[in-house]
């Protein structure tokens, strides 16, 4: 336990430094800020969820002592708790089988499904963005007004306009602000989901490279979601058209869950292209299109939804037949 404490304290200080780098105001601090959960996840995957919990509390108390209570809460909600929880779930395992006498068999373990880790990454991202809403307003109108005011301040700073000067923004700038007011909550949910997934993947890679990862590396092509998640996504999308604060919250949830289905779409693509000569080219093109353009992720979201509804991977596997014996 003492080793876990030392590991946790070190990871917590490292996470706090990464999180606090955003106060420097330089562009390099932005990617460092989003890597703040990484040390906590490494501690959780490589040592114990207790080490990750100590890291979360250490980072929060360090930031609270230096920058105040707001930073403490922001770190816990945005980095500390999600990193600890994802690391905890990733290392959950149970006996895979029980023999006739009721005794547990040795070595065979069933690990927490990677598909559920992706879902949790989206759910945690949704909760983080929702928790930030009261910073701008407690209802839809005040939220939009607060976000609009913040964007106006940023644009004025960019064009060096005094805060007390009359608004002389061009019409195009006003249209841009209105677009951003609607898009920023959705983009924040997507970015938070990506941050959770990337940090979890990178932490697992680092721990695996060090030889401390007890869990076997999962196959992306085996990733699956429970069917009920599609109903939850449909409900969220429907509620996003209601309007008001409920519509904003539902839109945030829809964006996070759609990105999760985009990840599932990649899993489906990996599975259905197995054995094809053009597989490396097709996968490379898909990844490049998503990372360079962005919107092709919608096609992968659709692919993931189709697979959940109609078992596309199972149909392709049955049509392909069993692999030939060598």
C-alpha cells in the first residue's frame, strides 16, 4: 500500500502540472492540458485503482492549494474522477468459468468488455460538459447569453477592441458567434470523449510496453455495444429537438454517443475487411479521412448502428465461411 501511495502522489503531481499548464497561455499548454488524466490512468492500469485514486486526490489538492477551490473541482470533475473510474473499470475481471463442483478455475478471466469502456468514456464526457453548463447560465436562455458574451469577449480581444466600446462586429462575426453558441456544447462533448479514449489507449500502451499490464490487449474488431444503447441514442436525439436546457443536455449526450458509435464503426470496418487484399489501403483511407476531414466519421457512426441492429459482422462472417485449414 505504501508503494501505491508513492506512485499515486507522483502521478497526481504530474497530472496537476499538466492541468495547470493551461494557465501559461501558450499554445503548447493546450495538448498538455488534455493529457492531464494520463498519469492517473497509468497509475491505475499499472499498479492499482487505489494508486489512481490517490493520484486524483493529490492532483486536486495540489491545484486547490495553489490556484483555489475552482481548480480543485475542475480537476476532479474533468480529469481526476474520469481517469480513476476508467482505469478501475479497465482492470475489472472475474472468473470466466465455474466447474461442476462449484470451484473457480484458475487463470481463466473474463475482463470488463472494451465496448463498455468506450460507452463509459462517452458518458463521462457528457457529464463533464453538463457540469460546466452552470458556469454560463442555469437555463437555456441564460446559458446561450453567457456563452455568447464569452465569445464576444474573445473576439474583441482578437481584434483589440476595448471592452466598453460599442459593438461594431460585422454581420459575419455575429453569424459565426450564433453558430458557435450552438456548436460548442456538441464539440466539447466530442472532444471530451476523444480525450478520454485517447488517454486510456495511450496509458494502456505505455503500461503494456513496461510489462505491467495484466489485461490482454483487446482486438478492436471484437468491440461490441449492448443493443439498448441504440434506444438511448435515439431518445437523446429526439429530446435534442425539444428545446430549452433539456434539448441542450440531450444534444450533448447525442454527440458523445454518436462518437462512440463511430469507434464501433471502425471496429466493424476492421472485422469485415479481414482477408481482403485491399484491407490496409481501405483502413488507411478511412483513418486518414476521419482525422484530416472529420465528417466521414458520420459514415462510420452509421456503420456501427447498422452492425448493432443487423449484426453485420456476423452476416459477413457467415457468408465468408470458416477459415481454410493450412
